[in-house]
C-alpha cells in the first residue's frame, strides 16, 4: 500500500472588537507560502453528501473597492478556466468568458 501523504493550508484571521476581519494571513508551506498577508478570500467546498456548495467569503475592512472589483473579475476569469479544465465544455466556457469581458467593461476595468 502506498504511503498516504497530506498537505496543509492554514488561514489566520485577525478580528476587531466587532468581529470584522482586520487582517488575513495564509500559509501553504508545500507551495513555499508562509504567513502571507491577503486583503480578501473566497473559499468554496463541495459537500457531496448534501449536494451543495459551502463557502467562506472574507475581506478586511481596509480592502479598497477598486481592488475588490479587480479581485472579483480575476476570480471569475479563473473560475472560467477551472470550469473548462474540469468539464471540457468549450461552449459554456466561452459564454463564461464573454460574461467576464462584459463584467470588466461595465466596471471599466480595461481602461
């Protein structure tokens, strides 16, 4: 039997007195990332027992709005790429990419 390996990703969230995130730090030592600061994170996991997506969306109170818009755009583009890799559905991937372009245009991110 092959030896089982594991890898760990850790998140540390520093909260203010109202439990609003002030700092987000993450580590993935296998990837060479140790205690890196972030301003926002979106985490989704699939619960196959209940057939539903569970999520954690956090951002620090000092996350700039213009950066949040870029973060969402880049996340949507990455999700399109991941969808293609996972499903090989070129038609829907193209539709998703079209929406990403529309999203960027409406938020004037290409300027």
